């Protein structure tokens, strides 16, 4: 959805709230969110998650006639093309086998918007190239084009690993940690490994050992959202839910994060080369068959992201996404 959608939805939320004689504080309490979040929604600065949207519909008489015709047409078109029943679409999506893939793909669009909003529009063009990941063409999540220098950068979008928040780090008790799920969705088979090995000038057997890992030069940056680090899996349904521990809640307060929605938009970015196994990064490879554990150049499946326990300050090589331009200017 674009800004016009957010603006129209925000107006309808405000009108419905006033009609229900609710203050922003009262509505926030009903939805278990912060008042500023309601203010962002009504001001068109944020779009609600599906869960929040359903809660809004349950509590307010929101008029939906503003929904854009093109959006509805595209939704019906996609459902028709792939024989998806629109009546059961929500149930189709809400499946433990489907949700992780959809959330990962959706984050590419979210990340694109976040990056676009944090860089000067007269200097940078940010896009989601539509490429076929099955083909030999490199799949790019987000592409960044400097309109002045004409340099292009590629950004890989990876969510934090589910339930990975740790409030104690053995090596340094002043840090908390999370991990980022940063691996290939498709492993390299013999044929693909041989082709890639020839393209980049590396031994095929080395690629086979690291067949689900990225090399540092596969893309320029990695962006992550931390929300998944505070999820837990329901053993009965297989679905996972926002469930931060007491230690996690205390840490999130340092980040000024009050809920799941705010955690999702808390994003950090790092150079891919700074995450890879390299003698200068103090990152070691855990692959048993790797013969170059200090300098193989592959990015671990779950690179760490560390924070200062007392201030919430993220530790290098990660930075907050609103400081991304500083990283580009280095």
C-alpha cells in the first residue's frame, strides 16, 4: 500500500474513534499498543499489521469504501490466477509452512520502504527488482542506485532468527544478543555449484561444503528486523507468537519498543563483508569440513547482532537503518 492508502485509512480510523467517543489513549489500551502508535496510524505515517487491523475492525465502525479499486482488482486477479479461494485466503496464509516464507518475502517490500524513507530521494533510487530466483540471474531483494555517482548496491533482507534473544553473553556480560537467519532458501546442488564456482573462480568442493551459505560478495548489505527474536512457537499449532520474556521486555524499553509492531520496524543494517568469516572480523566458520575456518569468506547461517545491555546501543558492524547514509559515505 502507498501513502495515500495510509492517509485514507488513518482518516477513517480517527473518524471511527471519535464516533465511538474514545480518546487515543483509550483505543491504545483496547488494542494493547502505545498511544503514539495510534497517532501514527491516524496521521497516515504507519500502516497497521493484519492483526491490528482486525482488532480495529472489532472495536470501531471503520468504513472500508476507501479501499483502492486497483488493490482489490489485483487481489482478485492473483487469487483467480492461482485458484485461491478469497474466502479462505486468511486461513491459507495462516499456516506454519506458509507464514515464514510469506513474512520473509513481505519484509523485502517493508525494508525497501524503510530504506527509501531514510535516504535522500534526490540522491537515491530504491527498488524491489522482480527477478526469477530459479533462473541463473542473481536474485536481488532490494537494489539501491546512487543517482549522482551511479553506483549500485544490493541489499539482502533477513529477519531475526525466531526466539534468538539472549540477555546474557558468555564472553561479555554487558551485552545482549540476537541472531539473524541469513542462509540460502535453496542449497547449491552439484550443477549449480559447478556453474557458480566457474563464475567466481572458487573450488567447487568448497562451495558444496558451504552449499547453503552466502559469500560476502553475493550482495553488499544485510538488513534485519529484530521482532522475530522475541517470538515463541505454539507446540500445538506450530504457529509462533510475540512472547518476549521479562528480561526481553526490559531490554525493549531501552529501544523504546512497546509492542510487536514497533519491534518489527526496528531495523538494523550491516555490510555483508563485515559479517563474513574473515581474520579481521573475529568470526569463525563452524563447518567441520571447512579447511579455512578463520578466513573462508562465507557468511554464517546465523550471524550475531549484539547490543549494549545498559543503553540498548547496537554494536558494530550493525547500525540503525536511519544511519545508513553514513555507512554509504564511508
